[in-house]
């Protein structure tokens, strides 16, 4: 995983720089998400990674599926990835691009695990609290995890906020052992 990020990051940074210069962040975001989805599709992935297909065939297929979402720069970028056998990096390139875009827009993503389903009001309150804490707009990705017993566990970048019953029990058990 770390190797994928290391190899994908320069591509994402180059695309981000170009998109910023052209003021086309949203267009690039859309194109990259479509390209990443294509590579993640098992049927298309078999065609794309099959050495029987030429680079031109793969490029033509992907551009056909991409349709009018890709401008000339996107087409050249896709051709470069195919030429350098880096097409399988597209999902990670798209993810790194989205991180760079979010940073520039002062947006931070928070993964929230909740023991129970959270209402819209609870999510709004958590979003407001996290926005104040980080000084940025927060986008929540909420998932249920009954193993937490109660409460929530929030991941924002490298920060972990564990306000779950399970986390508190584990902390109590650790302190009792010491």
C-alpha cells in the first residue's frame, strides 16, 4: 500500500498542479474518478491488464467509456499512464488528487464509526464540533459498528477520537494492568 502511494503521489501532484493552473479542478476530479472506477471494474480490469491488447486498444476503450469527460490533457495523461504501465495506479492517483483538492479547499474528511445509526441532527452537531476543532469544513463518512457498544470513534487524518464504550473499557483495562 505504501508503495502505491509513493508511486501515485507524483502523478497526482502533477495533475493537481495542471488542474490548478487551468482552473479545472472539478473537471479533473470527475475524469479521474471515472478512470479509477474503470480500472476498479473487474471486467474492464481484465481487458486493461491483458497483454494481448495493445496500448492503443486499451486507450481507445478507456476514452470511449470516458466520453466527453476528458479533455486533451486527460487524454495525454491517460496515454502516459498506459505507456508507462501505470494504469493500475489510477484509483490511488484519484484518491491522492482528491486529498490535495480537499486541502486547498480547507476540507477535511472524517471517518466516523458509531455504535448506532446517527440522526441528521447528531451528524450536524458532530460536523460543527469537528469544524470548530480543526478550523476547516468537515465531511463525514459515517458507518455503523455495533462492536463499539456505545458512542463513536472518529478518525480525522492521523487523529483518533475514541469516545466509544469499547474504547473506554480498553483504556480502563490497560490502566488496571499497570
